[in-house]
C-alpha cells in the first residue's frame, strides 16, 4: 500500500486522542510513520506547558514519530493563508500519504477553521479523512476502523492528558467515558465492538 505515512492534525492537545488515536496506534504498530501537528497548546484549558507535556506523553503511548506545534493561540486560529501555510510546510516536510483532521461542522471555531485550512492545504494529497470530537455536529462517517483490540491504549492516551480528563462540563462524566461511548456507538454502526469513524474527503484504495 503506497505511502505508509500519516499526518494527524488537531487544534488542541487531546483532540486527536479522542478522534483517532486508536487508528494511529494500530498503524504505528504496523510500522507506519505517524506524525502529529497540534496547532495550539490549549492554554485556555490549562497551563500550556502542562498541556504540551501531556501531549508528548500521549504521543509516546501512541507510537508517534514526531509532534509538530503550530504556535497559534487557543480559540484564535486565523482564517486563510496564515493558517494554511504552516500546514503546507509540515506536509512538505513529512510528505504524508494520509491526513486526518477535524470534521467541518463543529461548535468550536478553531475546529471549523482548521478544517477549512486543511482542505486547502491538502488539495494535492490523495487521502484526506475527517474525524469527530465531542463538539462535532452532523458528522457523516463513511469509513470505520475497528479499535476493539487497542481500546485500552486509546484510554491510556486520553488519560495522559490528566489535566483534561474531567473537563467535559458534564458533571461526573470524563472524556474517557465519552470516548468509550462514542467508540461503542461507531462500532455498532460498523458491526464491531468498538470503532473510530471518519468522513472521507478523498480516499483511494491502493492494493
């Protein structure tokens, strides 16, 4: 199968763990090059140095080769070229065959803007897929990845973000609870126990 490199792009530390860490873990285990681009350090959700350290700990659990940081301010991702260009620069550096990013409909403005910028930055990438998060709306998955065998490691990756586990604004409900329920629901749709779901912007079967 062609280019065995994945670049997963997220706005904040822990976005990728919720949306696609089970997928990333499995591909890393199979020897794929897995890279992350995190656009902010999530400073409105906690001390930025803590959140960055949590992201690095999680990346180690997932088997990530390298984590890149966008250097933007939390909740203030810009529109247009200012956001597109740094994504293009990392794409040129990593040369990924697959890119994963936020779905376009989301109540968080950072997620919406990053999706728009990624669509532009990936116009020459063969495989571009969008994952969901807790604030995603109207998600339309077309691709499913069975994560049943790595669900425990997905939970470990989320747990690495210790400062965020209970920051769901839902009393008594952790981000791990939400991710497990979501994985179970998507698994039911895909006829497995647990799954992660994606909407394919472009996807090529490559025997």
